[in-house]
């Protein structure tokens, strides 16, 4: 059996930018198509996985709620990686993040890209 195609989606935007909703929507599309999805959250993108935060913001009301799209990635076995310095500058520690999220630097994301992952940035 062949390996699943990998996809990395880099999320650089938070609550104030509709591109973050697009990023989660594309990731969910990848899940639906059978991709092995890894999210890499940097800059204000890390805000999405602070406990309770995704319940409060919805930059595009025509998209599914982002909290649901985050859960889809996690339930599919996808990875959500959060840039440690980006989390740290916001005062976030592992305990502040939802279950299923990992603090991991760019080397973890780049290793997946090195394996031939489709890589998109929003």
C-alpha cells in the first residue's frame, strides 16, 4: 500500500484575517481527499489553538466554525504544530493549548516538507 500524500498548511493569521479561515478550510479539504495533514501555526495563527479561543472567533461566517475544522484535523490523525517562540511571546504554554496540539519548531515542519509534502501558506 502506498503512503498517503502529505500536506503542510502554514497559518500565519489569527482572528482578524479571513485567510486563517481559508487555511483551515483547505486543510479540511485535504483531510477529505485523504491527505495526511500537518498544520504549522506561527505568528498570530497560534491564537486559534489557545483553549476556548476558536469558540469565540469566526472570520468568515459562511465557512464552518473554525473550532469544528480544527477538530476535524485532529480527529483525522493530522498534526497541529505550534511555533514555540510564537506561543511564548503570547504567554502560551502547552497547558494553554487544546488537546492534540504540539509545540514544535520549524525543523519538525521542514522534515515533513522534505518528505515531499504539498506546502501552502496563509
